[in-house]
C-alpha cells in the first residue's frame, strides 16, 4: 500500500516546469485574495510571494534544505527523491507512513485555507464597500488572513524548508499588524457599528461564546396620535 502511495507522490527534483506552474498558481491566488492596495500591503504581499518562491523552488526544484539535512544526519533518503524529502516524518522517525500522513494533512490545510480565503474575498467583493457581518464574518473579522495562515501551516507541515521556517513567524506578525491597521480604518468609516461588531467576533479564530455580530434592528417609529 505504501509503495503505491509513494509512486503517486513521487516527483523528481529539478523540475522547472512544475516549479513555474505552482509559483503562478499559488502566487496568483494569494494576490487575488489578499488584494494589496497601499504600499504597506504591497510590501506584505512581497514577503508572502517570497514564501511561495522559497517553498516551491525547493519542493520541486533544488532542495537545498533536504541536501543540508542529508549531510548533517547522514540520511541520504532526503536527497534521493521528492517523496522521501518530507523532513518532519524522517527526522521524527515516522518513515513513509508519516510522510503520507503529513502530505495528506498538509495539503488538506492548504486547500481549506484557500477555500476560506476565497469565500471571504467573495463576501467582501459582494458587499461593495459595506460592512460585512454575515457568513464567515459572522464569527471572524479577517477570514482571508485566517485562510492564508492555514495555507502557511499546511505548507510547513507538508514541506518545511529553512527559508519558510524563518519567514513563517515574520508573516504572522506582518499580517497581524496589517489587520490592526485595517481595523482602525474600518472603525473610522463605520464608527459605533464596527465597535459593536468587533466585540462579538474573533480576529482570526471564531468566537463562539458571543452573540452574532449582526446589529440589532432599528426601533419601529409609531405614528404620533
């Protein structure tokens, strides 16, 4: 069974076409859902794109991290083929079973993150500048960033590299700061409405112990006698 799965996940290194394909696919998707506008957002996106390049350039191109691990540990399987390059599984002694499990879990988190980010972007796009409080935004104020963070975690579970491990906490900090800046802008635009919504939702994780962020209905004006 494991032999068949290893054949499914078997991809040779030094595959430039595959690197280019994933860079275009992941890079285009990240640009689409994060939608940079200001100079700060463009710089943040540049760091996110650097993460994608560092990930796929080693995953399907030149696996420098895996070569380094092979040299340090003496485990030549890191450098032999793509399937045996799942560093967590072999460093922790989980072998091929662990490699398959981490591949499935990592790719599932990447797909889930992409779906959440896409749904969040769709809601914002449909709102046309209005305050979104339904759907994903009913419990989370920044589902697009939540989806992006899941993509990062899934990528590290599936295929860690030294550059992406270094960039991961930096990206979390950068987009946390960016989310705070966005909230200040929205608070100025929507004033008390946003403050009431903010108290009932989580920033990146759902907040279940509070009522919906929807505003109470306006009182009905009775005609004067």
